[in-house]
């Protein structure tokens, strides 16, 4: 039986845990900042904007190694991370 789609609350929790994972390591943090164009001093402000959590999950999804590593750290399947991303930003006409 397939697990249900994550609720918005669960998807946001997963994205926040992903953000915590990124900022816990300087190399991961700088890679995220470089990919998003953010600076260390602007990340808190950016975190309050719509779409920020989707950007976090998009960044993770763009690197398969990071995706697998994060999923293992969170003890979830990589697919669950992608489902969380989809919950936060569903495709048009869904």
C-alpha cells in the first residue's frame, strides 16, 4: 500500500528539516546560497517568502547524492522528499 501524499504541515516540516540539514554543513550551505543567489545575511528574510521551502527542496532534488543522503538522515524515502515538494508547489492544472 502506498503512503498518502504528505499534508502541507508535513511537507513544510520536511522542507524545514532539509534546510536545517543544509545549514548544518558549511559546504552544503554555500552550495545552496550559490544556487539561489542568497547571502548568509539574507537567508532569514528569504525564508519568510512564499516559495522558499520549495526552493530548498528543488535544490536538494537537483543533486541526487544530496537527495539520497538527506533522505537517509531523515529516515524517509527520497520519494517522500519529492512528494513534499509536490505538496508545496503542485503542478499547474492539477
